[in-house]
């Protein structure tokens, strides 16, 4: 067993005979499809098909996995494998690990975090996502839930996944992709973790990228699993993890539109309507307090930009001050506060969501963002290009970067975009604090302010 394996590529002789015996063994097992074998052998269908093809001798682990899946005797087949290889004298057979929990079936991971209890609205969005995941023809299509910073993408996706959990009794897989570093192998490491969670022994997780992807997709095809990939940064980070399957469903959340992905459906979330924003505060603060001061509650919701993250932070903060009137809080917010400090509870803050998106933008996009932070209601690529004396392509590039960073969102009229004033305040206040506001950029913001309706309070 300690000898180094020799590469063998012979199309006749003992290797072809060994492959023929594998095909006969599969026939005696009822000729299961290679996809069916894959769910038992824990290797991809292409690897198992190649093992019985006769072009080359499969590795011993693959051969024995094929044999076990077809009900053969591993000890006998290891002897045959060594004879086909020409090893000469037999050696001690590989130990066969017996899983004493096999009668209970494969593991059923339950990795989804708990969903939010304080949740309102999104009826149309839930209906749209349910329709997108209903399955078409012979597969379910991955769904991308996207939207700006603080809009509640994770909360929505968790709520939706928990609602669907009963349809996927074989497991729930979850990965926060924001915690994954940006090297090319990161998605495959996530995939390896998913395979182990689904019962693949660590030493049988394929090292080869294509074999690992093939096994992962084969298992999703055989099992009924829901997979939630949260906070995806860009297409390369998630592309290997996507699969279309009749039995399993993949849900992705991202600030980016991920337009480079094929074969997905997109659901876009925006800020809550005013009534639903107040309803969320009612759940968090209490119906009596909101009912006693509805105007103040509405003002607090407006300050929060109707963004679920900001509303949740504000609501929990106010709920911890039961003796304080809502009108007093609303007046304090109207006077002006440090948004980053006020919208912070424990380890959760709006600024922590906004700043990474801001810092990762290219210089032109940052400059546009600071100009918008002065209070513009909306902006178009044409207006931006005309005001800054840049090409339409450059203006669209900057705006696309801000949209995919979750810092702008489209309003009802096509090609018109807005930034939440609350996000603008965070950018202005925090950029000053980290000395990142203007740097060496000396472009004058006044023409843009005049063209798209800024008041004289730029930079407040």
C-alpha cells in the first residue's frame, strides 16, 4: 500500500477486462444509472463512468466505491484491481469502515441560522420568489435575492428558506460568503464543507476541482436540499456552487445584480413602504407606544429610510427605553445625530454594512457618491455625464459600480436612481472620520448640485 501508483493508460488487456467486470457487476445490480450510483458511491457520475470505460485503471478508492455501490465484495475486488495493475503479491486489504449509523440514512444537516421574528410585509416579493423556485421542466432554477445596503436581503432569504424547509427534508446548507476570503479556491472550500455535511468522508472529498463540483451537483440532484449562499460579492465567488436540480433549491443573496451569471432568476428588494415600515416599528417597540404617537413613529421610520436594518436597530434601541416618548426621540433625530453612533446596537450597525461597500468602489464612483450624499433625490447617467464632462460610458460605469455595491437603487421610472439620505449621512460622516472624503480629488460638486436639485448644505 505504501508504493507510489504508476500511471496506466492501456485500452486492452487486464485493464479492459477489469472494466468489463465492473460493467457486469453493475448489470447484476440492475443497471442503475451512474447518477444513481453517484449518490451511494460519493463520486461524480463522470468519474464512475470513466472507471468502467476501460481506457485507464481507476484509482483503488474509486473502484471500491463503485463495487460497494453495486453490492460487490470490496476485498475480492481489491485483489482483482491489484492483478489488473500488475502489483504481484497481494498486500493487506484496505480496512472497510462500517458506519454504524447507516441504518439512519445519510446525515441531514440543518445549517440555516434562525430567521427573524420581527418581520413584516414583502408579500409580493415572497410570491415572486416562490414562483421563481417552483421549478420549470426538469429543474429548479437558482434564485438571486438582491438589493441595496440594509434592505433586509438576509432576513428575507432566511424567512423564505425556513418556509420551504419542509419541501427539502434531506438538509439545509448555509454559507456566509462575506466571511470567505477572495482567493480562487474559496468556493471549492465551501463546497468541501457542504459535501462533508452531506456525509462524504473527508478523505473521499475529491481533490480535483471538476470531480468535486461533479460530486456536489450529483448529490444535489439526488438529495432534497436547500442551499442558502449569503452575502455573495461577485460571480466567481458563487458560480461553482450553482446547480439546477429538480430536487434541490439554491438561494443567493447579494448587493450586486450578478449579471454575469447564467440560468438564474433575480428578485430585487427595495425599502419598505411607509405603512410596513411603521408596522415593523410597532412589532419592535410595542403597539401601545406607536399607537399613542403615530406621527412620531412615522418620522422615525422616515429617518431610517424605511430600511429594515435601520428600522430594526432603531426599534430595539427605543424598546430598551420604555419611559421615553417617541416624539422626543423623533425631535432629537430631526435636530441631527451621528448616524453611525445612533444606529448601532451591540455588534450590529448600519455603518458596518455601508463602509465595506463604499471602500471597495473605484475612485470615480466614490466621488459621485460624495456628491450624491449632499442630498440629491435622483440622478441619471446622462445628467452625470453632462455635469462632470465625462462620457456616458464612464457615467454608467460609476453608477453600475454604486448599484452593485448596494449604494444606489432604481426608482420606478427607468434609468433613474436614488441613494437613501440615511446612507448619504453615513458616507459623509464616516468618510470624514477616516479621512477618505476627497483625497486628491478636486472635482467641483457645485454643477451637479445645481443640475439635479441639491440645496446649499452640501457635505452636512
